[in-house]
């Protein structure tokens, strides 16, 4: 179906795109967001969700990031746009950047449930074993692996009577 040629408004396409995205139909969401963006290129929300869909469906990180960043820069008070930036980064495995954008969005809307859930899902990093050394120092990495091994071993150890 050619979504752009219908008489549907940009806001209708946007709403349908959100419903499709929430329903797990990302390719349909992409077409609706593309249509909304083509109808109203100046709208930062349309641009951001279009960018998110491009990242998730077409796996075009640079284009997705460009669209999402420009939208967040223009409408910097909208936490959903930071959430989209985080989701794009997560889709490509950039966890630290995703956490940064989730925290930025939560500064604007501390009660945003979706961002809290994403942040909780990502978890928190434990402190480096040797706090006086940088996290990526070989000794810290080795001590961290040893700590994880020890913790896993303890979880599987037989209970003593």
C-alpha cells in the first residue's frame, strides 16, 4: 500500500505508526512514519520516530542517528525524542550511549515509565574491583572476570548439610 498517496494526515500516519511499532510491526511502522515525515518534514516527532524505524528496520545507523539527533536538538524538552535516541543506540549495541540518553530524558520527565523500564532492563554496572585503576585496565578486567566466575561458582555449589 502506498501510504503517502492516501488522504490520511501526517498525524494519522504518525498515530498508526506508533500503534504498529507498539504492536511489533516495525516495517508497517516505518511506512507510516515515512509518510508522516514526507507530509510534514519540519515536525521533530515525526522525524525522530522515522529515524528510529529506519534504524530498527533498515539497519541504517548513520541516517537513523542523524534524524533522531536533529529532532532532539530542535525539541530538546521532549523526553520521547531522547528515548528514541536511546533505542537507536541500543539497536546497534551502544549501551553506554543509550543509558546516557535515557538519563537525559528522565531529567526532563522523571516519571517516564518506559524509560525507567529500559534503564532497569539494561541494569547497572558493578564497581570495578580495583577502584584506584581505570575500569578498562587489564588488572581490573581480570579481577572482574574472576569475581564473576567466583559468583557463578557459588551459585552452583551444592548446599552443605
